[in-house]
């Protein structure tokens, strides 16, 4: 019987990974591309992703989220599945820009000062979005206890997290998918 991790890798390979010639956001070219939202937004993928996430999220964590749009399906899916298992994790989104009307600022959702937060994203290459979210969460008075992307494509974020003193645990890495890291 395949492990949850193996099943998540298989789902990503079947639904999210494409091979060919691709130009990445950084402008670099790659022979593979991952649209991990194809897994993070699929019902079977959500269950696999949540099983892996809940196995590594610290017991004391109270919230999960990150920078929109990459974090949204991961945070919301994990929080929803956690609730079905008796675990309360509030999910939130950090907007890319502050809103100046209604509920203002960059936060959307129930993040509170003192929360123990998991920062997430669907795919990380360089770590820029993850650490932007870390900064906003810290400014709001919460503590980041884990950085947990669904897929680490770049291989550079672990060192950044270590330098910041934050635990780092990707659910799947590029080598897990059969590809080398493509760090910035």
C-alpha cells in the first residue's frame, strides 16, 4: 500500500506537472512546470495534501495562510480537513496590496495577535512570497512556527527559513517529483 506521501507525489505528477519548454516567472527557462493548484484544488488532492500537512503541522499551531493566490487553496483545504478531524486551524489570506475600504489592510480572515501560524503556498521557487507573508504576519503580532509549501521547486527556501529561525517543511520537493531543484 502506498504511503500518503507517495500518493501525493503521484497525484502531483499526474495532474500538476507538465514537461516541455517553459519560461518561469523569473524569466529562466525550464524543462518542467508545476501548476500545483491542479492538485490543491482537486478533492482527492486536497485530502492527500491535508493528510501530509496535518502530519507535520505543530500541535500548537492555531492558523494557516499566506500570500494570495498561492496559499489560498492549501490553507483553506488543510483547515477544512483538519476541522473534520477535530483540529481547529483558522485560515487566512494576505492580500498582495492593502485594501483602503471595508475591512482595510492586507489581512483577509481571522488571524489574531499571538497566533501560532503556518505559512504556506502551493509552489515555492525562490521564497519571496513566503517571506513577504512571514513579514506581514509578524507585523500583525502573530508568530510563524512553520513554513510549509506544498511543493518546493527551488531548494533555496530551507536556508532562508533557517536563517530566520523558522522551521521549514515542504510536503513535496522537486527531487521527490524526479527533477532537480531550480533555485533562483
